[in-house]
């Protein structure tokens, strides 16, 4: 008997989510159930590459617990992966503000800012991230210095050309 793989995997994911919710239902608070449901739906929507629906579920999770830095970080990572960098930065920054001691949150803001070519902003976040992001801090600093040198060289070249004319 052949079953289509994709619907079967989605069905299994949903069944696992439901079973995890039903185990010890009395122990879970209503909010915890909602969080688990939204997490299950995110998994399903991501597996089906349904970006708008997955984003709606992340937004629902954020609304349930706006101070949960991990949810915001995961949402930011998903947005970043989908190419929605400016939106990702908003989520990453909120995660970093909520938990400033987490180097992954600080570094994620830096990475997103690099992809927007905001190197000075990225450097500030890499510095906040500490030793875990020292390599990226060093590389980005060197790149910024090279850009400055190139810009200075081009400015000097233009000045010389203007003087020769």
C-alpha cells in the first residue's frame, strides 16, 4: 500500500502534537496548550513552505508571550531565512533587549545588519555578543577598514585628476 509521503508526514506531525498535548492535560495551563498548538502549526506550515501562515503563527506566539526572547529569536531567524531582513531585525532586537546576555541574540542582530550593509550597527552588536562572535567582529572591522581605505584612495585619485585638469 502506497501513501503519499508529504500528507503522511504532515498527518504524523499533527498527531504527535495532539498526543503531546493530551499527555498530562491537567498539568498544562491553557496558555501552554495554545503555545504548543501554535508551535505544531508552525512546524506544519514550514514543512509545506506556507510562509504567510507560519508568520501568522509566530505572531500569535509573540502575542501570547511578548517577553519570550526565544520565540522572538526563532521568529527572527525564520524571517531572515525568508529574506525579510528588516522584519527579522525587529524580532532579533526585541529578543536581544529582553535577554541582553545571550550572545546568539546579539550576534543575530549583527548578522542581519551585515546583510543590509549596516556595518557600524553590526559591529556594535558583535561587540555586545562577546567572544562567541569575536571572529565576525574582527572580519567585519577589517572589511570596514578596507572600505574606508578604498574610499580615501578614490577621493585622493579624483582630487589629483581635478588638479591635473
